[in-house]
C-alpha cells in the first residue's frame, strides 16, 4: 500500500507566505531590541550612579592623629562610629598613597609635598539609605571640624533621569509588541480569508476549532520565531558597538573605564555587553514566537465563531 | 435518529430575514431511507443545511443522534459532524488536493492511521469506479466524476446519518442505480439517509417514504 503525504486542505504555505510576516516581525524585534537595550543601559547607569562611584560619601578628618574628645585618635573614633552605623555598606580609609594620587593635581600646583593632609574615609552606603546626616553630631563631638561630602543631589537627579529613560524604553517595547500583535492578527485574518472555503469544509467534516487554530498558530508561531531570530541577529552588531561606546560610562571603577579593550577576544566583546542584554537577545525570538502563537490562536478561534 | 419540532429558519436572521422553513416537525428513525421532495425553493437545501449542522435553526428544537443541537457545546457539535456525511449539490471538493486527499480528508481529521486511510480510500474509490484517478485534481474530472468523489468522501467514514442534495444529478442511469443500491445497503446496516431530489423518475424507480416541502412548509410526511 502506498503511503501518501499528509494533506488537510488548509495549504498554510499559501495562506501565510513565509516572507512577509518574518520580515515584519524581524523589524519589530530589531526595534524592540534597541528599546530594551536603551532600558538596560539606563538601568546600568542608574545602578552606577546610585550604588557605584557616584554614590560615595567622603568623610574628611583634619588632624587625624590628634586625640579625640573621648579616648584614642580622632580618626579611630570617627572610623568606629561610621563603620558601625546602620546603612553603611563599607567604610574605607584612603591610604597616604591613594590620597596623594587623588590630590596630585593640586599638590603639584602648590609644589609642597609636605602639606598636612586630612584623613579621608570613603563610605559606601546601602542603596536607598542616607545614614550620614544623623551621624554628623556624633562625629562633630569626637572630631570637631570633620567634613562630610555627598553628591546625592546629583546622583538622585541622574537616577531619576535613568528611571525616566527606562520607562520610555518600556513604553517603546509595549508599542512595538502591540504593533507586532496587530501584524500577526492582520496576517492571520488574511490567511483565513484566503482559505475560508477549505476551513468551512473541514469544519463541516468535524474538525475541532482547536485543530484549525492550532494549525494556523503553529505556522504563524514558527514564522514569528524566525523573524524574531532575524531581528536579534540584525540588532547584535549595533548593540555591540553601542555597548563598546557606553562601556566607560557604565564601568563601576575608573580603572575599568579606562582599561584598553582586546579587539580580537570574543570574551572581551562578551564582557562589554551587559548580560541582561545578551539574555534579552536570546529571549526575543521565543517571545516573538509565543506572541505570534497566542495572537493567532485567539484570532482564529474568534473567526471560527462565525461558523455554527 | 433525528427529530425536529416546530423548526423555522430564515436567511439573514429571524426578524429581517427571508423565511426558508416554517414550523417543520419531523421524526426519522435509525436505518430509514427518506426522499426529500419539493420544487426548487421549497426549502430542501435549508433543511439539509440544518441537519448537516451547517446553519442553526432560527427557532424550534433540533435533536440529531440524541444530541440537542441548539444547546450543544461547539466541541460536541464538531464530534456530531463526524457522524454525519453530506453530499452537497456543489460537491465542495478542494481544488488543490488530489482526489485521494479529498476522499481521505474526513479520516485524517479523525486522526486515523495512514495505512488504514489508504486501504479505505482505495476500497471506496474502486466502488465508485475512480480507482485510476486518485492522483487527479478535481478540476481535471467531469461533473459526474466529481459527484462520485463527493459521494465517496461522504460515505467513507460510515456516517450514522447521510444527507445528499441531488446526488444523482450528474450521474448516468447505471451510476445512479449503483448509488441507490449502496444507499439502500447502508440503510439496512443502520445508516439513516435523507436524499433531496426533484427527479421524479428516480423516485418512481426507487420508491421509499418521502418528506415533501413546498414554500418552506411541510406538505407531506408519508411512509
């Protein structure tokens, strides 16, 4: 007995051609990748400004080795208070070398290397907390003349700007998704219209709604997956270039920011792209496929409702 | 097998539509063969459309193979359609499928094994005398051949209810005779059969109980 190729009359390769939908989904995915990359970059900058170098509070203690109001030296007393304060993540006293490196431009201008320098403590606070103002009276008590400097006003403003950029990126992604859903719906409806006689026939022969919707959804889901893959691949070079340009701004330390890049190392390229961005690029094709599948299922089932 | 009680049907909705059937009540038992008679426009095709679940009655009660159609869920209606075979007047063959694939379609929708499908299709196509045209497309066939393919598709899954709208129109006398013999054989095996026709000659040649319609009304239901 001859075994014949399976045919159910829907001829979806004619109803849903394989060029138009993948191309549009690829374009949507490309735009979504750019918008998401913008959001992720804004998030990274926000992290740096609120948790990284921009969120450092410096405590200057003049005459650090003088006796404190209670017992021990002034610097030891200040360090003790700061280190044990709630909301302080780390407190690091800069070494003489670090301090002189920091002040090198001014020291070179004065030409006086023996200038008495205050001790400086670099304080990293827990994100979202500002423990220093309540500590000031206690620090003043043990080390009069202590100076606390924090650029929280600027970092807060920059963080707010970053949050706005993230919201814009999210909005852009939602718009792109909405357009992609509309495109999938339009393509599906066109396909249903093209094959309406075949659909009506197999419906009258007892085909379940789930069968017809499943056949269409599989086709659209696959085409959307291919389109999503194309969009992700197309976006990758641009995102790599943008990540490379943005690397100095998102580095957590100055050393990272100015470090030269090894152009021939894939590892170096992978390092400059935020991991969240890589995951997002990997997730885009299946997300496009699933979105296409769900949209088509709903569209076909709604269309089939017109049949008894 | 099927019961209609006070069934009405109007094209384009109940209020503004054109009445095609008015207050039809029928009760047809399992294994019965019935002619459905009446002139053009009498409502024969509308009645067959209601029985084949192609349209819903505008009013009344329809029960087919024990299923109350008006209250049934969509999935139950789909299952019910698999037990009803229909030969449409316009054949409704899919032009981009081969004859084999057209006839195999109902079995494929029931997820039968391909070997079984091939066996069944070859058997039925041999019976209708088209075993050599399996790879042809419907548009490559004559009207009579297309009608035989449509008949083969309707009976291949041995439906419990078989509906046929003018099934002998495009057949010669010999083919029509073979078809009627098959219908009677199917009825003996328990299939309920309703055949719509306005061909008086064939009704006289193969006498059987008849349902007669005129202007959408049931004129006679005699056995």
